[in-house]
C-alpha cells in the first residue's frame, strides 16, 4: 500500500469521479485508475461501485477511507515537521564550552543564534576542555569549543581554529600589584607566588602548570579545585593570583597584568565528531561563531 495510491483513492472518494480526481491530482486518468486497481488487488476488495456517471464507495471503501485520511494527514505532518527542522525552525542543539568561554564569548553568540532561530532549543554543557572532548566522542554533544591541539590519545575529531586568546594574570585590586611598578609579568615571576587554581580537567590548569614547569619550577597552589567563578572569587578575596583568559579578566573587575612578549596564549577551536556530519543547527552556530570572532569571515 503506497501513499500515492491512498491519495488517489481519497481524491476519487471526495470527487466521486475518476476524471475530476485525476485532474485534482495532476495525473492522467488511466494512471490514476490503474493505481486504484492495484490497491484493490492488494487489499482483495473493490473500493468503488463503478456505474456510468455515478461512483460510490463500497463497504470496503467506507472502511478504508478514514484510515487513508489519517495516514495521509500523518504523512503531511511528518513532512512539515522534517522541513521545520531542516529550515531550523525547530530542533535541538547541544553545545559544550569551557566555563571561561561561557562567561565571555558564548552568551553573545547564542543571543545572535537565538535571534535568527528562536525555535531551536539550546542545551549548553559547561565543562573542562578534556571532558568536552570525551562528550563529543560519546555523542553527547553536537558541537564544542575546545582548546587545541588535542592530546595524542584524543578521539578523532574535526576541528577548526576559532581564535588565539591571550592569557593574563589577575589579582585583587586592593592588594599590591604582583610585579610592583612593572607593567608586565614573566612566567618566572610566578615562582613561589600563591596561585588560585582550577580543578583537574581544566585546560587552564594544565596550561599554567606546563608553563611553570617549562620555566623550571612547580607552581604553588593556595587553593585549588574551583570552577571559573570560584577561582575569580578566591583571587578577589586575596587568596592568590590566577592565570585566566583576557576576555574573562576584562569582565572580572580584578587587576590585570599581561605577560611579557611573546606572552601566553591558547588556541580555541570549534570541534565535532570526525565520523559524523554535524546537524544543520550546529553548522549554522559554527558559522555565527566564526563571523562573531572575525566579521569578515564567510
């Protein structure tokens, strides 16, 4: 039983005329009659009493008609629903991002996306970059902002560089500056200085620790294990300084001290699973991300 056969059957039932039904369906009348005959053979019953100039439904036809109308209505509803998703009128988008980007870049980008596609539900997962990589690999996210390059043991993801973000040192504004009258700080200046440190799994923790070790010392943590807001609160309370992205620092109200040239940076990339094409909503959000960072990007 085919949808086309049911559509032709319903057209004849509505018009009580094979020729007018064929005209309504934009098909040749012999083709329409042939399809209805095929439907009758499949069902094992005649659907119409065929008298010259007078077409009526048989008992079998009367039984089939409400089912045919329901099936055709459900098919039309399914078509519209799929088109709604394809045109980004409805749907769901699961985005992952580190807390530092959720506090800076992500809100503005999601506002732009929501303005264009208000019917798409946005689900944001805030986590460390390493955890987001695992979530992408498990299929729990459609798209994620992660820090690259990926470690060698990371799953196969497709990544596109989004931006190079400067890292800076933040400290409590009511305490002495971490480098006195100097305007720039070196990684070596963090030796022995109390640091408020993120929990394990945060790329900022790994980045800061690696930089200190490359400079020949182990960092000293006064308090560790916090999320972004907690670490900024620890710094504000005078418990230590912290290395954070400049976009976060500029909104924190804390004193900002930049690193000496060439400075410290991290690369933020947009990522999705390499073996699965991301949904259209994810591709559109990636485009908006690129344009937000670089308005001249296509």
